[in-house]
C-alpha cells in the first residue's frame, strides 16, 4: 500500500488503520510504504508501472486523484487511462484555521484582513494538493490574496502555522483537529456542505455571504495499475467497504471528524472524472502550473 505523503498525514493514518484489517482477512502482511516526492506523483508513477495483479495499490487524496492532471504541464501517466479505481475510503472536511495571533474570528474577517493587506498573509501548502486548490478557490470567490508557502506535506503545513511561521491553513480534519483541541490553532470554519456533528458550533465556509455552495475536503481513495482484473478489483473493493463500515473503524473515523465514503469501482471512476473537470476550471482560472 503506497502512500504518496510523509508519515502522520491523512493518507498515512488511514492506510495504517485499514491495512491490518486486510491482513487479518487475507493473511499476507500488507506493507504500508511511504514514497514521498513530486507532490505524490512518485508513488502514483510507481503504481502505474506495477504489475496489474492487485499486489501494489496506492491510497491517496483528491490532489493526486483529480487535481494533478491540470496542475502539472507534463505527467508521465494519465489518471483515467493508466489507473484503475478500486475503492473510496473516506471524506474529511477541511478545517480553515489560523495561528492564534491572527486577529480574526470569522471567514468574513479573514477575507477583509487579506484584502486590506494583499500578499501579507501566508498559507503553507503542498503545491497542487487539494488544500492548495481550496485556497485558490477561496481567493477566486472572494478576491482575497495571500502567499502560498510550499511544504513537504500536511504535517509540515500544520506545524508551520502552529509555530507562528504561517498564518492561514486549510487542512483535513483528521490531521488538524488535535492541534485545534490543544490550542495551537484557532478554528474559523469547516469546508463541508453542512456543519460537522462533532463541531456543531463551528460554521461552514459556505455560511459566509457570497460563498454559498463552497465545499472542499480531503477525499481519500485507493487506485491500482491499469487493467486490474475485474475480480481482483471487486474483491478489494468489497473488503475495503466492509472494513470502513465496521463499528470499530466508523468510530475511529468519527472521532477525527471523518466519514466513510463507500463506492463501487464504477461510481468511483465517474466521481474521479467529474472532480477532474471541476478542479481543472479552478486551475485554469488561477493560471497556476507546476513544471
């Protein structure tokens, strides 16, 4: 199970939650292998080149699944042609947080502060990741401007803001919530469609006038090489869906503000295509490219 990001990130946490359960059922040890680099595309490329036998999979997020094709001028693979959708795992809303020293309490105040001080606020992100696109989308919807500071992963982005070197953060709830609870980050809003049951007093970004319908988040899914046999895909999909539907895993996910997102491989493929088109528009409007 390849993970495109450093240990401690959402993909890594989920893989280490699911893999032991797969091992219990299948017998052979599932090895979680963090192959970091090129914003996750190294692990993706390794998956594309792996034998189509079901023994090499990658668990990753929306960035690699649907955003990279628009963000990178040249990729050595095509996510639709060269990869097989296997199973969706979970959805976790992004938390919009700031360092406690930033004098804002609402999304409206963040926007006003950014507009009054263009380029002064910074947002640490993995360039081309879902959190980067969430920031770009918020800029495009509001006219606010801030500086993106490249990091090597979600945990690095969080620590940059938690230590006061960064100002503003969009990050998956699974990673971010512990730092909110410790007081190292100040929570402003969640990016889900509706308020999170775990945070009933925290507004959604979309409750801000002018940002109706704004929804982003950390979507996690498993894909494999192209031409995976249908029976192999069905077997893995069924087992992952079973695991994320168990009371134990649902409880663990819920504790982090994350919900299971079971899908058939066919529905996952349709979802990937739709998300690819959605974020291609944001990338095109931003003019941002990674070469």
